C-alpha cells in the first residue's frame, strides 16, 4: 500500500475532525487503531459459554469481527462517533414502569430509526475528508473507507472505548462522564494513518447498581452479560417462545429494557437529544398495552415505518404485549382482549396469551 500521502497533518487532526463531526450532529469523535486482540479473546470465551443465545451471527464471520483489516482490507484506523438520543426531560420512564397498564418501550426506539440517518452523516464526514485529501494531494485514489452503524461484523463498543469515547461499564454499555450512556455509535473504517485518541479510564468503581437492578439477573458478573437472560434480547432478538421463568420479570416492557441505564449514576449527566429524529412518535411514551394490542398487522407496519421496532415483526410485537398484559392488573377487559386476539394469533403468540390469561385468573 502506498502510504506517502496517508499521513497525519494539521488539517486532518482530531480537533478538526471533531468539529466536522459536531457540525453534522454528532456529539463526539475519536480515533482508534485496529488492535482488538483482547476483545477477540473475550468474544471467543463469551460465545463458548452460549451467552449469545440465538444471535448466531455474533460468531458467523470468524475473526472479521475482531480484525477490522480482514473485514475491510487495508484498514489501519477507525473513526468512531457518538450521537446522543436521550428524549426530552418531560419523558418519565419510571412512571411508565410503575403503571403496568402502560407499555414500556426502550428509550432508543421512541423516535425514528437511527441507522440510515447516522450512515448518511458519516458518509458526509468521509466525503469531507476526501475533499481535503483531493485538495492537498491533487487526487484521492489512495483513500479508502467504509461506513458502519450497527451493521456488519463490527465490535462497536470496544472500538468506541479504544477511540476515547468512554469506558465499557459493568452493564457492558459504553459510559461517558459527560454524557452517560444514552447515545448511538457509528464508525468509519479507513486506510488513513490517523492519530489515535487517548483512552478513558474506567469510572464504575465499586458501584454495582446495574447488576443489582437487572430484573432477570442477566449481568452474571461485572462486565459480562448473558444475553439469553436479558429482557432486551428476549423482546427484540429472540424469535420464538420466551421461557416462563422470565415472563413475570418482563413486566410491561414490550420492546427492550433500560433498567441498568436508568439506575446508572453517570446518566445524571446525559444530554437531551437536540435532533428531531429522536422526538417521541405515536405516543409510545404513554400508550396503553390494550390499545397497542388491538393494532392489526397492517396498522403495526404502517405506524412503525421509520422505527427500529418494525424489524421485530408483528408476531414478536404481539407476543411481547401478551406477556405484558399477563402482568397487568387483572380485569375482564384484558382477558376479553386476549381471548379475541387468540382466534387470529399465531401459535407462538397463542402460547403467551394462554399464559397471560392463566396469570390473570
């Protein structure tokens, strides 16, 4: 590889890249090298324990996930960005959790899907870098890059940590002293030799709040998560029947779970999102379980256009709500609604409706 022009310079320094990122709506940018040897060892051991559950794709691509230059040949640097998504202050998640007739949706899914939006902005950032290289070097033939936002086999959290965006907390989410953990991550793999950012220290200390609060004890020890027990995994990634041992603990959480983040002291410093894409849609911060359960499949698909929720499909949507209704205060109205849906529901949903009805009687 010809690296004559791929060098650090006064234009493509961290301060300038950070400024460009913020102009595009990102709150922070960092750079890392591609050495993920420690992460590779951890991932191998984690997969061997079966903690990935149904997420077989976590091990499908071999070492491409932990060796970036195998995924994108000639990659030597990774640009990592964060974008805050915390909803407005008037949103009260604990109020919803304390009212079992309401539906709880994870904070990240209350607004529009972030994937395409962040990818487009990362593309703009890469094009701006390319423009500078063309101006300085009279060509851009040597510049290579690829953009990722929660896509392809990318270890986004360890990469973000190496890029100085924060540290990986005991709940395994990335934490930042100035922003908590309510943010999305995105990456640009590139062959540019950029100066790496300074990594941040771990500031979890002796705190175990996230471990103690987990409804299903999915955080089996500090910094290690058994996804098979995690409510976010069960309600989003898991496609089949949810084991009975977890159903009561799910409560009214119909899409994801934020308990470990809600309890985290560092989230007192989280920033409210300024991007309108993260504004709450379809009253998902105050909607009742019964209303959502009456949606037809066509209504679900229509109303969830542009939402990350849409990808779980109608069956999992109904399955999750059926469990939540089974945890709601018993009433004949709920039982009647469950019985009405039973007639047209899939076999998977019917099993959870049966459980819900038994739980209410």
